[in-house]
């Protein structure tokens, strides 16, 4: 497929890309080469090939979904900057 400068200018307008008039012939040549390559891909026989979502078929490791209380509250609050009465304290954000 061969694209001319007028078609490339129209594509640039649709994509809202400002392309200087002097760059249109070179861009038309590059896009024509890309379209030729895409046409070659259409010639590949893909019958019987299942679509895939990734190259490697694998499952992600998962941990058990167990609800717990975090164990020891003293250990949980050990890194808190200013714990108070067994809770995290945060600065006041509402007047």
C-alpha cells in the first residue's frame, strides 16, 4: 500500500499531530514501508493457532487468604512515629 503526502497530512490532522509540509514526503515513505510490512504479516497462515495473552503460560504464586488480627499489637505499632493508647496517631487535617 502506498501513501501519498495528502493522505499523510490527513492522518496527521486526525491524530492532531502538527507535521511540517517539508516532512510529509519522508513520512509518507516511512508509513508506506510500514503498511507493506503489515500486508506481509497478513499472508502468514494462522489457522489452528490459538490466541495467547503472554509468551509463558504460568500461574502466579498465591498465598492463603486468611483473616488475622496482625498478631501482636505491640509489634505492629513498633514502627509508628507516635503511637497512643494502642493506635496510630495522625495529624489533624480537618478544622
